[in-house]
C-alpha cells in the first residue's frame, strides 16, 4: 500500500484479543511446533531463522511433492540510489510508465505536467501497484497486463501542483477530472520483441482504462439493495468508479481482481453518520482526501460527478442526495481482460472493507473455491470467502468469464479469522446465524446479509475475530497448499501490550509473515509464524529470525508464489533501521525446500538463513509492489510506486545523473536474464 498519510486504523473499538495477546498465551502453553523448533525455543536459543509448522501435516493437496526450483543467484547488497538493482546477469526495463498513452485519444507524455484530463483518461494511471499478466499465446510472449493505480501525487500530476486553497477547496474542474482518471486500473497489450525488450501495443482494441468515474455493476448480496440506491442508480445496481486500487488477484477462469483499499478517505459526511461509516472511517470534518466534493454545483459539473463524494444526508430520501454513494465502494472488483469494453463487476459477497489482495486457495474438483483477503489497517482482521458452487475444471476454459464470477463469487460464506492460543484457529462465519461474543447471533444486530456485508468489520468485531498487525497480501504455496500472509507492522505496540516469544518487540516497526494450513472442516486451521522482519543488527529480542545484511527487511507487504514454489516477498519500509541501509526491496525463498539439521521441512536455522535472498531493490523514495511472471518464468513484472527521482531512461537500472530533477513516474519494471533463461534459478 502507499505510505500512510492519514490514520485509517483508529476505528476498531472492539475489545477482541490482539495478535500479541493470542501469541503470548500460545507460547506459554506450547514449546515445540510441528516440524521443528518452536518460537519459545527460538527465543531461548537466540538468533534463529525462518520458523513454522510442518505444512505437510495438513496440506490441501496443493501440487507436486517437491518444489521444481532452487535459488541460483547471490543475494544482492542493499541500495540507496535513483535506480533499481538486480543480480549480476539480469536486466531491468522501464515498461508502461504513468502517462504513457494507451490509445490515439491521448497526447504524448509531457514532462511539464500539462497533459489534461482527456489525456489522463486514455493513458497509464498513476502510482502503479498490483498487476497480473494474462497470456495471449502459448509462448507467453504476447499478453495483457492489468495494472492497479492506487492513488495520486498532486504535485507531480499537475504542472504547478494542486489548486487547493488553505481550506481544501478546489477550483479547477480539469484538475479534479484528471485526478479521478489517474486512479483505477489499466489493461494493456504487451509483446516481447526480438531484442528481449517488452513493448506496449499502441491502440490495441484490448487496451483500456477503468477509472474513478467508470460505471461498474454490483453483484452479490448488495446488488439492487436499497443500501446502494443513489440518484445515479435508482435500483442500486451500479456504482461509479473504483478507487485506491492497491492489492490484486486473479481467478482460475482468467479474470483480474482489483482491490479497493483506503477508499473511505475519498468521501465525507458532515452530518449524522451511520454505524458502518464510523467503523470504516469516513471523514466527518473539513474536506475529503482530495477535496473533490468541493466542486459540487460547479457550472461545468456533469451528472453530479463531484457532488457524489459528499455523502451527507440532505434530502428526504436516498434519491435526493448521495448518502449511499460510499456504499458502492470497498469491494473486490472483477475485470475480464480478454473482452474489450466489458463492464467491471463489484463482488460484494467477499466483504466490504479496506481490501488488500484477493488470493484463491488450492483448487480441488468437486470442492468450493476459497478466496483470502486482508483488511490493511492496524488491529484489523483476516477474511476468507468460501463459494457455494464447487469447482468444475471445465470452467477454467469458459468463454463467458464474468458468468463464472457470478457462479463462484456471488454466493457463499464469508468468514473472519480467530487465531487461538493453542496453535489452531477458527474461521468465524459472518452470517445471520453467526455466533456473537454476547451469546447471541449476528441476526440480532443486522436485518439482512446485505447489512452484514456493508459493515463487515463491525460484524467481525461482534463475533470475536483476532486483531492483527495490518494484514496485507496472501499467497498460497503450490507445493503444500499452505497460505502465507504479510503482517506489515504495528507501531502502536507499547508497554501495555507487553512482549512475548512471537512478538518480542515494543513498537513493532518490522512486521512478520504468518502462515496456516486449512483443516478438514472449513472452519478450522493450524497456524504459525514464518519469518520476522528486522535489521541485521537488531538485538535478540528484535532479530528473531537471525537476518543478515543480505536479507534484512522491514514491513513485508507484497507477497506471491510462482508455480515453481518460489515465494517472493516485497517490502514497504517504514523503519529507519532498515531504510538507512536499503530502499524497498524484493526477496525470494523456497519454503518447501528448507530443512533443518534434523531433516525437518520448513525451518531455517542460523546456518542456512541465507536461503532468504535479496533479489531486487527499487529506486530512492519508492515502494516495490505487485508481482507477476510470464508462463515460461523468463520475465518478471513488478511495480515501482511513488519513486523520488526516476526513471532516467528505459534502462531501469541506469541511475539518474546527480543534479538532474525529473518529474517522477511510477512504472512497471520488466526483469529478465541477459541470456533469456528462467529467473531466480
């Protein structure tokens, strides 16, 4: 996600146990974990490596018996330059930077910031984030790249910065339209050239933008609900735009999933707020994040394009104002990249919160599909959705892909995670008959499933979910079926929370990666910690995983497996102890291949901690985020978000000359081996 510019985590007022408290109780009861030394032993013996349970004990039947890859590159040093860094023998290309036209309706990029809203509506959006490659041929040399655009930097976007006055009031219609257009998703066709460079296919019919103003359909429990009625959509069937598109996912039937994360800050209610608005954190004073609503009533406003961001009730009903406009945001949005001009669909059954990623679990014919998604805020929750429909392998080849979304993503059960103190956990159903901590049911507090979904986080409070340290991206091991989750950090940890063998650090700036194995029942799982972030020189209470200069990291964020079993961990550093050494980065490890001295899988001791290796470092000021790889593993695509003074040239690894000031451009970076071989091995 982007660097925090506001506090989105002040809204969980429940007394549900924190992750700290759960781990503290757990470690006081249990000394040895399945498959190796436990966390208590780790603390006793000092510096230790990646640690966790033996995921083979309760796998989902996720794939081959052993990983097909082993890492074959040297961990690179940290970097603090205006360029990317890759291992020796690798190249890095700038691809599809912000502002590059995707069709003939946009003028070419102007480095003085004078491109207008029409240009931006037909060009790559700003601040690239999650992305995925959809091949168009068997070789994987021709395909579609779907790219998220999370938010904007007004100073870079406009020629002379924002027109906002001291009160946050806007005056330029074109500026605001340009900002709305810079959000959302780009779908572009790219092809590998003979010289090993990737190129966007200009004006391809499949190139298109989904922005903060694009009309989208609503599906699932909230479709056609009175809770979504607006003057624009009187039947509650549509919403306008997708905002703050951070994490992502894809489906087995070939569609793209984009996640709406810190969307509440785009809306404001200056009147009486609802319980769900208070819980999710809509603004209630001043102006919203970018002040778009302050142009309401402008002579050039079209179809309430700015008024809709003010959700203050002012009329007799929802048909008289935009009180329900924000209710159309906070979802997983499905896009069919292969079909030109197809309408995006907001899948409400998967919950409404600040989604960070959406990952499907191991597929088994005849069993439901599972999707995982975290709520990226401190002390928030981890969710999974289990479809009512069971998986039919023939659906992977369906031509009507959005119909498959209807089948698998509109009906099912949404659960929230409770991590118990004995090393197991439970998924708590967010249904009308779901049990609450007061001895009742959610149906005692909500009158419909639609109402539960609208206030997903509030319902999770009531059932007693475990408060987590910013749940972000999920990834599923194709070898074991284990699910991995980044917990980015929690700087609110203080003396009142105490310490414990699993989280022994006050002011947890470094984060960790947790993982679990699903049980036989949909409601059960077992869990453990995989690795703790830390600076290399952290003391024994901080550097629990024994990290060195060549794999130290903080704030794990993006997370992805490739099908060879390599886990790629990206960071969104917020800790000076690590950022003083290196910019944001990406590391790699093959968890299923790791064994300790006794041959137990999935445990690294201090002698083989080097299995976690630094593969990539971004330029100054950036966040490294988003991951996708070509089917033949010869090209990796990652996003560089909010760089400081980059890129200087098409060579992403070429440093910006000292003294040269650039208008920074977020971009995709295409990473390849100079010899064209498989990456990482």
